[in-house]
C-alpha cells in the first residue's frame, strides 16, 4: 500500500481547495491500496479521446461515460451517465452529455428543492443562471470500462469507511446499489450490515463478523441453487485495505496531514474471475485535527475522595446546590476545618471558614484536593464560573475542580467560554504544568464510598444504604444517576456513582480507567449521551481489558433516532450512523448495550446479585431449567427464548436420571395424575413448598442445565408466599418456599432467577429473595428475556466465572 501516493492525491485536491475527490481520483486511491479497479480515463474535452482510449486498452470494450463534478451529486438524475457506449461513439456522447446535463439537472433540482445542495438553492428561482452555473461546474468526463456482472441480489455490495469523532475510523460492509438502505432495513440488524473499527484487522474476526450477513451468503453462493459470485477472502481483503487507508489518515496516525472523513464504494460488483470491481467511488477528507492532551486520571481520586475542599457559590442565608454539597461532605465525615469557602461577606458558613476572595483563599489555603464551583456561567467579568476555573488552573489551587453550574455548552455565550476554557486547560497541560482535572460543567456531584458530593439532599433519595456494593455507575445525566440509585434501592447499593456532566475535561474513558482497578466493583453501569473527540475508541479499549478480567460493563447509549445525513456523505453515513456505529463497537468491545432503561437496570441487578455464579466454558447456547405453576407462564417463557430474531436460550433436555427423580417426586406427593413431565415443568397450583424445593434442587443439579428460571404465581393456597407478621403462613420460615430457594441459591454455582408474578402484597417475599442474591422479577416475560440476554452476554465475552 502506497500511503505516500495516496497522500499526494489528497494534497493535489486540497491545493484546488477541494476536499471531495472525483471518482477517477478514488480509483487512483484504490489502485495504490492494491485493489482492482476497472480501466478508465478522465478527459476535460473531446480532444485526443481516441488515442487515450487506445493507450489504455479501452478501444475494444463497451464503455460508460460519467460526468465529473464535485457539485453534481445526483449524476443519474442529472442525465450525466451513458452506458454501453462503443469507443468510436465516445466523442459524440461526451458532447451530447455536456449539452444535456445543465437543463436536465436544473429541472430536476427545481422539482426536488428539498434535495438541492446549498450551493444551488439560491439559484432555483432563475433557471438560466442555474443552468449556466451547472455548466461551469462540469470539470470533465470519466470514461470507464463497463463491467459485466449478474444482476441478482448480492451482486452489488457496499464497502465504506467514515471517520467517527468518538470512535475514530470505522468501516462497514453491506448490500449495495441504489437500494442499499432498503435492503439493509429489510433484514434483522445482525443480518444486514457489518460495522467495525478500522484498527480491528484480524481476518478470523472479520470472517465471523460478516459470515452470517444476507449479502455475504448471497455473494459466496451459500443460498440454495446459487453459484458463488466471489469468495469471503476477497471481501475481507478489500475491507482490510479500506481499514488501512482510513486508519492511516486519522488521529491514530499522529503524523497524518489529512483525515479521511468518508470513503465509499457503492456498488462493488463481482466481475470476471469473481473479482470485486468498484462502479462508483466517493472520498471526502479534511485537515488533520490535533488530538487533545490526555488527563492525569490519578487526579480523579482528588475529585472523588478529597481530604481538603474549597467551595464558591454558597449563600449565607438560603439553600444553594453548593451549600448542599458542603452539608453532604460534613455528613460524610469530612471535617469542617478542611472545608474552606469563598464568600465576599460571611466570615463563617455552616461552621466552615470563609475568605472574601480567591486571592485571600490562595494566600491562606494555598491548595486543596477539590474545588467546587457553584457560581453562574454568565455574570460580571471576573466572577463567572469560567473565570473561577481559569483562576484555579492558573494558580494551581486544586488537584480537581467540580463545576456544578449549568449554562456552558447549552448556550451560545457559554459554548464560547467553554471552548476558551478547554483551550486554556489543554495549553496548560501541553506546557507540562501541574493541571487539575475538571468534572462537569452541569454536574450533580458524586458518591465514592463514604464521600457524598451531590448537590441533592440524601433524605430525598429512596436509596437506603442496603444492597450489594459491587456496582459503579457513571452517568452523563445526574438525574439518571439519582433515579437509578433509587430504583436499585434495597437490592443494589452502588459504592460509586459518578455524574460527569458535559465533559469539558474529564471524559467517560477517564472515569472508567480510574475505576478499572479499584477494588470492590465488578459491575459498571454507564449512561452515555455522547462521547468527546476520540473518547469512544479509548472507552472501548478499556472495556476490552475489563471484560477480559471478568468485569461487566453495561451501557445505555442515548440518541437512537437517526438524524438526516448530508447528501455528499453517501450511503455509509446512513447505514453506519452515529447510534448504529456506537452500538456495534461497544458490543464488539465486550459491553452489554441495553435497549431500554428497564433492561439497563435489570442487567445491573442480575450482574450484581449473580456474582459468584459460573458457566461451564465452551457453552454456546445456554440451557435453562424452567418451571412454573401456571400455563400462561410456560407460554411466556417459550416465547422469550428468542430476541431480535435470534435464539438466545434452549430449554434444558434433562438427563434420564433427572427425569426419573422428577417422576419419583411427583409420585411421592401424589401429583402424577395432575402433572406431566414436560420441557418446561408445569407444577400447577397444586404443588406445595416441599415439591418446589425438591424439584428445583433436582433440576439445578442436572449436568444439562446452565441456569434456572423459577416462576411462581404466588396466589395459590398451597404455597407459603406471605409474611408471618400478618398471615398464618411464612415464606421465610423453615418450610417456606422463599427460604428453600435461598438455600438452593446458596448451594448452587449456576445462575438462578425467580419470577414472582403478582402485586404489592408479595413485595416482602420479592425483597427477601433479592437479599438472598436471587434476582426477582414481577413479570415472567421480563425474567425470561433478561436471563437469556445475560447468559448470552457472558458466553459471548467468555465470562465463565466471576
């Protein structure tokens, strides 16, 4: 691969102040990447066409003529393509196209105003001027060899790459042609389009990624009665070539002069000898952007667990967010002597000494671990949040800064100030200065062990300090963090909960890197609205490391709705849009990407409570032992063995030994005439606590069982499912079903969950089960669905044991 020549092509285009390549220039890029392209020539006029055709061995072939213009985006609609032309007819065809294109394209643009590019939109009301401008914009014509291929589904594919500001260069492969979006949208996601990072070039991995796609099966002749159009090796080699090109011209290469924003061939077709040939190509690029300097993540400790704290933005007479942070710090055990406040009038607030200015604070205190900024983003010069942070950075007053103020990236004035502050902080680091890490702005505060820096009062939260502490939350929205803490209350009590705000400085990957090796947390719940520049790729790399150690990262990525894409970006931008790319790359890194808030919370609960459970290495499809005492629940379990068109669980096929033991238990309790031994055991409302105990013990010990789903409709008189304080039965007594299940959970290494399908009357039993580390759900289909996804998540990432 000749990167120097590829760079020269970009240099030449940029010299013309043009950052979109012409199609023949894209072919030159591909040739320098050692990829096949059809024979072609570019001409500005008809002069000398015959000789050029002969010199390039095109005079004996059927040819295609295409207009070349960086402004005529819709070539076909402009009448700018002629197909199947003989060599001797090329000059006449070129002249005809040159005359035909301006009026044809002008008419199309006027009839399709919404699709008209900005540079033509102002001329739409004047047809003559529009035609004149279109004629000026014609740079010449591309004459290209006509590639013969079988026009069946799969004969056209797209290979594209784009530069994602969060994840860097990514590549995609899928069905091509003018119907690429239609085909991709007609298949289930895992069968439509493959998306992966440009830095992932393992051939075995890529084959696994694309082999099940509908387009791959069509191309490789896997469909019944079809002959192969090309081999998977050809596809993978082409994808890898694209990866190398866009990776070299991205922030992964610190010496890159240009960044390739989009590179797309649509379609690639299968010509003679099963060779892939491009029939159209697009490349858009831009000047390289410097990568911001990295933060010292060790300083996150100063932010989360400060010994000395400075605060500005407190009132001596009324409640303020910064004032609530001070109260929470004091309640956390931070001494009032270690909290210093900047206030122009007060000598003391809440037992903490005040200083009338930042200068006074600097003289007396010198430096703290954390400085909390609660003053507004806008205000008198020298007194805004931006001014305060700049002062703290300039004078190295703190190891970290927590900005709780809003009004930065949300407003035009704030955006300018935030950008200025980012540049100031970056400059400080580039100069090698000891620079604090900045959290926020628009940050609600954090919980880290005993330290609480939230600006909301703890008594307003449902979180009661009860539950497993093996979870860490990292949330871009502080409100989302608060509601998860309350929603998990009594079951999971995260030891760490971080609100990151607008990421002026510290990013998702910084926090995850800091927490990666912190003791105690094995489950990480991350709520993401958007990544900063390059941070998605760094985040994924950290997730890979964590997953390899058996840790679980559960992500909810907001922003599922696709936004409109600029026509110049081609099909890659829509097929590998922001959410699609983020979802695929996060999953490939080992994260679980939740489809809903409910699923996010449920997966955190399962991962936390089932810590210590194991799965036998090598299991491909988890086998669930499932039982219920209601027929509708059996149906619900069966219906949720699939998700997104894929099977995610099998019903366990018990060994003959287990089947005999079940038969004996039914016989022992006189149930054989009422109950059949089926795949999903239906115990009916007749089975009592003892029956459940013996059946669950038996099936969970079966070697063909990987996990258990115990579903109970608790309103039968045969089961003890109520609290002894109010009723004559006791679910937690020595012979109660909840006590039995807790003992079984304690004695099995296999994941086991419960569905308790009924109302509030059974909340005490559900709480008891979850305190016994049994994830409990109140709707059976939710239980079955999340168990299958949980098992698949662990199997995919080879998290066999915790």
